[in-house]
C-alpha cells in the first residue's frame, strides 16, 4: 500500500482546504492507501531565515515534518490561494523541509515523491491560480505532480454539515484525482 501524507497549506481552524483534504483522505483510504493526515497548525515554524538556521540549526518541527515527508511516497495537498499564489505557511513548510541535512541527499524529503493538488476558495476559480505556483515549486524540487487536480469554487457553500462535498460532480472529480494519486504512487513505489 502506498504511504501518502495529506495536509492543507493552512493553519486556520475552519479552513475550507482542511475540509477538502479530509474528504480526499477518505477517498484515498477507499483506494487502499496508507494515509497519514496532519495539521500544519500542530507544527509551527519560524519564517525561514538562513541566519536563524546557521545560528540555531533546524527547528524541531522542521525536522519532524522532514521525517514525515521522507517516510511517505506520496503527498496529498490542499493548497489555499493567497493573492493568486501559494499560502505563506505552505511555502515556509516547503522551505524548511527542503533544507539540506547532514548525510542526506539534497531534497531527500521531496525527490521522487508523487503529489496531487487540491484547492478550495470562496472565489469563482476555487484557488486554481495558486495551484500553478505550487505545481512549479514542487516540480522544481523533484516531485512528480500528477496532471489532474481539483479546485472547489464557492467553498463557503460547497460542504455539507457532515463535511462532504455537496456537488456530486466535484465529489467525483476529487475521487478521480485521489485514485490517480494512489495509482501513480503505487506504480512508482510499489
């Protein structure tokens, strides 16, 4: 079973992207993935600063996230769009985790991973513009990002009381993206 790490690039308690990734986690389990869901709120990090790293080394939570990412073959990421780009917390997480570790290959936590990208936004595009930036960043650090993605527009209306997507077409699209992630991860790492 492929091991997939799932999280949202948000620390907000009621984040639409956390709701979306939780829906995706359930689909991944149905497809046989061994999935770990984490909340970045539980791994606070200082803003990346080379001087801070030189003086104090890696922050403890940066190391925990590094080990988590290194221990999984796939990534299931729900990515909020902030001003048409990536959220600060997601970018900062990537920056800390991508830092070299003694005795490890460069980008060891990312190289060869398979990722699927999701987004949810109150706007009409569902966070689609931000996914372009996340895709570029991950591709440049050795992650294979599957071509399919899902963007949920009008996210403030998209989820039912039980946390599932109300729109059947979006729910089916999400299931398809997750299935492709599980399949690609299994093919590359199975």
